[in-house]
C-alpha cells in the first residue's frame, strides 16, 4: 500500500465524519474511507456517538499518542447494514454498538479470560493502527466496520442515544463495582465526582442494591444527586464536620475524578477492608499515604472499561433495570462548542451526537 495514499482512497467504501487535524483539537468535516467488511466483520450505519472526556484529550494530543487526522468517538451505536460470510451473532437491521476497543490479540491470558480491555496488543477504536496498517477512525462518522467479537448487541428497550455512553462511561464504573465486590445489596458505596462516570456509578450501584453517597468538593450538585439520580446521601469533601461524621462507614468508594485531589480523606471514610477504586486518570501522580492503608487493611485499586463479555452483560443489566445516562443530544456541527463546554464540565452528564440526523457531507 502506498504511504502517500489519501484517507479517502485507502479503502473501497467511502466514509464521512469530523476530524481534528492538529493539536488545536478543532474538528471539521473530513472525507475518508472504511474497509470492505471481511468474513468476520460487521458494518453498521452510525446513528449516535457519545462524547467522552478522552475525546478531548486525544483531539488535542494531550496524552502524546494521537495520530492526525483524528476522528474521535468510541461510544458508538447504530444499525447493521452488512455482515461478513462467517458472522454468526448479528444480522442486517440489528441494533449494535462499539466501545473503546475494536481489536485485541485473542490469544493472551487476558483475552482468553474475557479481559480484552487489558490486552497489551489491544487496538483502540480511534487514532490507533489496525492490523492492516490503516489508522482507526472513530464514531464521529457516518459508518463503522468492526470484527463481530467487538460488537455489542443493544437490547430493543434501550434507546440508541441513551445506550451510547454506556459503552464507555457505563462499563468503566460497572466493571469495578462487580470485580471489587461492591455489587452486593446493603453495602455502603461512595461515588467521588458527579460527571459522566460518576452519575452512571450512582445509577448502577443503586440498581445493585447499595446505599450510595455522592462525595463532591461542593454542594452545587446535591439536589441533582439526591432528587434526580437517586443517591441516598451527599457528602461535601471540603467540610471537615461532614467528613468526621462519616469516617469508617464506607465499604467501597469509586473515585471518578481526573483532577488532582487528596486520597487521605477518602481512605479515612473506608471501613476496615474497605476499597478505594480509581477510574479517573489524573495527569500527575497522586499522593498515597501508607499508614491509613496499613491500619485498616484497606486497598487502593484501579480499573479501565471492561471485556466484551462483561460489556454485553452491562448493557443487558442496564436494559433490564432501565438504567440510562442523563444526556444532552446535539447536532454534529455543535461539536466544537460541546468540546469547550466539556472542558468546563458544563454538561449533565454526557453529550451524545445525533449522527444519523445531523451529519451531512455539506455540514
């Protein structure tokens, strides 16, 4: 394949989306191409794509691994238009989704244990190199092609716009709740930060039967947490009296914050054997004091998205319990404004782009 080949000439199927061209992160219309579906591939028309905070980091190359032109988007839902000859799980017309990963080695310990998300050779849905050497383009586009193993079935009772953020924000909090045993009725679970991830953690933990307390640095979201999201209580982490009163009362805490913040007060909130799980990604290392860990046999862990089997389980659980993210549906040409608002955390609680109705080659 010629290295000078243009994105629109690389593959046989024409595609259209919005891409960032440089570290300004500014998105604009972009013509490219998708591969023809192979025997195990599923092609689908993209109808909705959620906007994740990592889209912003990637568009601006803040993590240093972006490849331009960059089409973001890894919370993608739509309808199947074509299936390869050996596809077994999907047919034309099915409602499907694709999340953060579209490839893994399929042979390592992680992959054989349904943990493709931890595969060292995993391939991201956006701005990565696929097996054929082509760059992967994400869901801010009109079509998608992926191996059926990385396609999730969306149950009929889950609207495609609401389903989109579940494929990243949803699984990112569902997986640690399950793995760390915080999914048992009656446990007291804390959720730090009430954004895209945090509001999903509240909904999933409540559906699992937990008593849920939102922990936030200010009281501005208290009404929303208690009345809209169904949290049982609200704790302002900067209020010493509130912190003292809650010391040693939490079985586990899901920390979704990506800004610098102290872990010491959170460790103090945990019971003996309590677990603090970090799912946010602060750029600089956080300070971790050993003494509160030792004195209560406490654990600090991490987690990122989930394997394909668990992602399907999460989607089915959400459909069964009527769990949907709170979303603001936007048009494609609003995306740069939405990115600016995302930077200021000015969204309750996830933007979803209406690709099907608003992505036009002339827009």
